[in-house]
C-alpha cells in the first residue's frame, strides 16, 4: 500500500494542463505553476537563436542546446554520427518538394540523442518555438524520426515506409547483424509528427527499420502523430519506458519480423483524434502486428516471424464506445497476417475489442515457443473481450482477467483516471487500491513498477 501511495503522488505531479487546440477543457486552476494558455504554448527555447540544416550529412555533427535547430526537408545521416545535447529542440520546415522536416538515421549512420529527465530532447512543431501565441501546433508539422539498422527482417532490400522508393541516400534497412547498434534514444520526445506520402505509406512519429538490439531506446514519448506513434519493421531492438499520446492511428505497430521486447509502455488515446491516417477505413489500434504485407507473401509465412514480446503495458482508448470517425478506436491489440505475439501483465481498455486474432494468428498457447502467448493480463472492452471467442477458454486458463463493460471500459481495471480530455479531470494512470492490478503487477504503472518511471518531468501529457 505504501508503494501505491507514493506512485499516486508521483503521477499527480506529472499531470499538467492542456492546450489541446480543439478544447480548453484541461486548463488547471489559477495559481498552478503548470497552467497554460489554451491558444498556444511556446517552449522556453523559443527565444534562442535558430539554425537550419538540410540534405545528407556524412560527417559527425552535434546539435547543441544553445539554439533551436530547423530540419528543412529530409535530413539523412549516413556513415556518420549525429549527437544531440540534452534539452535541444529540433523542429521541421518543408522543403521545395513540400516534404516536412524529417530526420533519417541510415543503416550505416548512428544517433546519440541522450537527454535527461529534466532536459529531454524534443522534436516538435515549429509553431511551438516561433514566439507567436496565435500559431497552433498540428499533427504533421514535424515529419518524424526514422532509424534504419542492419538487424534481420523478413523481406530483403526493402526501403522504409514513408519515403520515396528512390532517395538521394540509402533508405534500405535490414541485414544479418542482430545486435547492430543505431545509437541511443534516451529521454526523447517526438511531437506533432507524421507525413502521408500515399495511402498506407506514411512517416510515423518514430519508425524503426531493421534496428538491432545494440541500440538503446529508453524513456521515449511520441505525441499527436499523424499516423502511428511507434512502428517497427523487423529488427531486434528492445525498448523500455515508451509513451504514446493521442496518435491518429496505431500506438505500437509491428511488421516484417520484429522480435524484440518492450517493457513498461503506455498508450493513451484522445477523444479529439481524427483517425485520419487510414482514411474511410480507419482502424486505430493500441497494438497492431502483421508478419508481412499480402503483396510480400499471401500466406504470411515469411521468416523471421513478427513476434514482439510485450510486458507491463497500459493501453487505453476512449471513455465510451465512440462513433466518431467510424470505427475510430477498434482493437486494443490486433494480431493478424501470420504475426505472433506475447503479452504479459498488461492492461487493455477503452476499445471495442480487447484482442483480435485473425485465422492466421490464433494458434497461441499451443505448447511451443514459436506461437503467441497471452498471460496474466486485464482485458476489458466495450463489445467483445477476445476474438475469436473460441479462444476464451485458453485465455481464461492463462491467468487473464477479461470483462466487457458496454458503457465504461474502466469498470474492471479501475485505473484512477485513464482518459485524456475527460471533463477537466487530469490523467492518473495508477490503479486504485481496489483494482486487481495493484496486487497482480499488471500494467505500466502498478505497485511494482520502478518509482523513477513516474517521478520525472520528461513526460508531457498535455499540449
């Protein structure tokens, strides 16, 4: 109980007010040091000098924190290392081809972006450093961050999603170096990213292509992206302490043989999300896993198989069954097209269905290490907990707790306040004392999670 109270206080210290442009609902009472103007909030770095970089960089470069850095169009780092100092702010500018500022770390390049809890590295909208309170940040203002590596993928010589097939730099990814390092991302935020090159071909907040396990990805947040927050195309990179806030599509997307581990991660949806990335067929999921695209192999049997191992996640959609931008928030976890997945000690709520397996991916808990496992999770949804329903006996027998609450998906998980933009109530993602998660070790914020996960200032919940 003592640990729970400490964590509750820590979360409360992180709950800051909102300047979400569609609504001023989350402005805190006067006198709170975190109170913001709902019109716009510029970062303090707005007063710093500005510098612009563009094109391909093939010599080591350092971005210092004494100025704001503009990326004009696509900036690619190849055969070099880009170092970014703690507290540095990087924004994007469109180039002559109308492509937004985007940072690409090629498979023979590296990044050393090591921020701190009090001075995270921030990729964000230019409208948050222009000194103008009347300009608004929006998804797509910054292109995104793309890391390409040399770890295994199940399609050879593939170019990364969101970029043109032919670029003036090497945009291929993958290889046979499972422990390859693309560098370090630590205490980093990517805000208002995304770029839609064509339908189904988008730049995400952060895209990992064939990134190896030698890469450090730790304490990283993606907010208000135009597509997915985090997408992994193959690779073996392991990640800890990830935060997805209000993306327009999937929070965590896995493809082409990704086989790393992610532990302690949270995804929070937003009532104002437009679910725009998939057009009329929107299906925003907390987790989406595909082994490969149908055009790559219609049997979805390419190897290595997509097989993420996910532990201590908290995946939250909406407060009620939403009907806007239908179908809006669809599955807390969608496993399809031959993908495999392992889900442990996690909480899923606020989606129509908690978990959906298609017929090529529902062979889990079959006694081997090569198929999916769903064990010791809280699965709560509005209409159906698990599809196909024939799997329910296996789900129940693996220590999972599942419920359907048509009007309140939080009725069983009992997280203190899990919904973004919810009637002036601030987020508090720690379960209440009566929640089964407080003793079961479920979710990203439970009584066994590390205190420093919450006792920090690097997370920004509201904008």
